């Protein structure tokens, strides 16, 4: 009988200690045992497409020494996909291609046959592209059909490959020759790839 009482007391004591340990750990970003408030949890693909994006941190939750080296990054392929599909929704654009590097975005588009004012269309394309991208991106837009081939030839390159900077600069120069003002938006603080 004494063993049973001792066993019960030890079990209760262990449960209390374990509960206190969990409560101390709950202060690291979770509130009262709930899931962390710093992110949404998505359980289905439909929710992923429809749920708002939300992230919240405080300094205690992040290693601030490591965060000093944080660089914002985007999924270039996904961004190029979104931009191109959005451009094709414009009635004045028949075909479009987008190439995104670290700091430059290149757009090739073909105006639709009923489009009369390509200068206005280019301005609409530029504003649309600017609405998607971070401010530091330079944007180069071309209506020349050969630009599609140029963009495709660079599409498999990476930002760390030898010769990529020269190829990107050659493309910039080519587009500037075609239209020195209309399809170009360069940021004041030039960043090179």
C-alpha cells in the first residue's frame, strides 16, 4: 500500500514538473500552449491560395546577429510567371516573356493587332511590371521579336555563372539602342548583378 501511494505521489510530482517545464517553454513565441502567432498555418492547397499572408516576430524570437545578413529574396520564376500572365490580360498585348535576374527585369512583348499606340502600351506594361517588383529592380522592355530569343538564351543562366554579367549588359545595351527612353526604368541607386 505504501508503495502504491509513493508511486502515485511520484507520478503526480513528475507531471507537475513536466507541466512547469512546458509552461516555461511556452514563452518562446507561443501563447498559452497555442500555435505560434507569428505565422498562419495552412492545411490545404485551397487555403494556401486564399488565405492572407501573415508573419510577426519580435527580437527575442530571432537571432539578430544572423538577421543582420538577411537579404530579401524572391522566387524569380514565380514572379516572371505572374508578370507574364498579368501582361497577357491586357487587351493590347498578344504575347509576352519575362526574365528576372537579381536586379534587372527584361520584358519582351508583342502588341496586339488592334493596339494602335505602342508607346502607351509600353507605358502600361512598365507600370504593371513596377507594381510587382521591389523598387531596386531596373526594368527593360522591348517589342522587338529577336528579344524573345535573347531572353530565352539567358533563361538557364544563374546569378553566379561566369559571363552572365556580360550577357546581361549586352541585352541592356541592345534594348537601349531600340528605345532609349520608352521601355526603360532604371533605379537611381544602380546595383549590378
